């Protein structure tokens, strides 16, 4: 039942904030279920892709997706996720866990930093420069498309909060589909866990989408980021000790 509960909670968070598909799923699978790091990344990407397939079209239907910004992100993000997914399979387990933990912790800290930034310049074209490293990070650790994508959109565009979440969800969906497909082809996923996560995740995604206009996503993102800092630090320490 723990996987079903995790799936529901994480899917609600994704639908409300765009954050959590990898940044929460991967560390929780490692810490609570003890699954291998590479398997957790693939499982998280596939789970995130399904949840975002449900939530992203709802933001699209509301007109809360900026296609110009999305195009710049995808232009370099898709090659990046391909490179990151293939890189993961050449690294030893202890080192991999330490890197994944550090990545998740860094992403969360950056996400916390954005709350203090009030600058909203229109530098949409610059998104092409950050799409590649975000994509590579998603392919490697499954984390980053939500937190880093939102950070980039908030820092470089004048989009509203709803447009940031909607555009970020579509960006994360594309990266999850490509990265999840690569991990699936390489056999780096746990099908039984994915099924249980989705049993909770599908109703969670629907619930979160319904609540999206009623819950203050900014406060929820802040709380999620604090949790991700702790989880990332735990995984990083676990990887360093095992290494």
C-alpha cells in the first residue's frame, strides 16, 4: 500500500505545482523501498510521464501554456535527456546515489532561491541555453524538469504563475516520455512498482488538477522544496558511505 499512497501524494503535488515527478519519487523509492538507483530513475520517469499526460492537457485547455517558451526549452532539452539517460548506465551504484542525492538537494535549494527573486525580465530566448543541462539532469537523475524548469521560466520570462506551471508540465512531459522510453528500453525500471504508483497516481493527478485553482501553489512548492533538500541530503550521504 505504501506505493499507492506515494503515487497519490506525489501526483497531487505534480498537478498543483509541476514539481515532484523525479525530485520526490526517486529519493522516496530509494529510501523507503530500497530499490537500485538506476531502477528508481527509470521508474520515476515513466510514472511522471503518465501523471503529466493527465495534468498537462488541462493547463493547455485553460490557455496556460506558453508555446514559444516551451519550444526554446525543448530545442535543447530533448538532446540533453538523451545524453543524461545513457550516461547513467556507466556509473557505479555508490557514486550514482551520491550524485543523484546531490542533484536533488541542489535542485531543491535553487527552487527555494527563486522565491526571493522578484526580477521578471523577458529573456525567453535564453531558455535554449538552460534546456540542455536541465534535460541531461532529468535523464540522469529524473529530477529537475519541474524545479529547474520553473526556476528558468520564472527567471527569464514574464509568465504568470499558472503559465509557468503549465509550460513546465509540458516540458517535463516531453522529457519524461523520452527519458522514460530510453530507460524502459534498457530495462531500468520496476514494472510492479510503477503499477502500484499509478493506482494511486491517476486519481491523485485528477484530484490535484481539480484543486489547482484553489490551493496556493507557491506555499506548497516551498514546503516540497524543503522536503527535497532533506531527502537529497540523505541519499547523497547514503551513496558516499556505501562508496
